C-alpha cells in the first residue's frame, strides 16, 4: 500500500515541492516548526533510517545539507537543523529547517494552523533561495509538482 508521501510524490495528494531528482524530493511540511521547514523524502518507499541503503542515505544527507544552506541564508538563521524521527509516516524523511536555538527543535512546536497561502509563500522562498544558490536544475517547474 502506498504511503502518504508516495501519494504526494505521485501527485495524488497536493504537495509544495522545492526539490526533485531521481532519488528524492523535498516538499514543505503542513506542520512547520519554523518557516521554511521542508521534508527530504526518498522516492523509494523506505520505512525508516536504518532500512536505507548507504547510497540513498548519503544522497538524502547531501540534499538536506544543500537545502539547509539555502534555508539558513534565506531566513538569516544561525543554523540549519536536521531532524529524523519518522513516527508519523512510515516512509523515511528528513526534516530540514532554519533554526535559532535547540530549545525550539521539538515537534511540540509544530504549527498546524498556518494558512495555505503562508505555506505557499514559505515554499516559494525556499525555491527562490535554491535557485539563487545555483540549484535551479533541481527546483521543480511548479510548486505543486515534483516534475523538473
């Protein structure tokens, strides 16, 4: 059975895509801890971190670093944070977000009341930051599509 993230990747459920390549996609979460919070998700349905092949895990980490750098610059954050939990969806995903302190890096701070237009605007800022960082080849043509 397809996971929620596979349905987003396949276009069955809307997503706010900021990155796409042959191995993974990244899209904005609907419950951001901070503005710019995105999920880096392998296209393959890998349940958890410890199940990931080394090459996929390495690729996800490089993409997370690239996106994190763009987030850090765009939001003028002192750090880019990376969180891996995976309890809410059984499909490996890396949370990447701009961060100002460790105390705020908790899912208890996830906001579920952010209006759709604010989520769209934050995702578009990520897309613009990635293009400015020379990563335009990986930024999907449209916010709602993982197609390049």
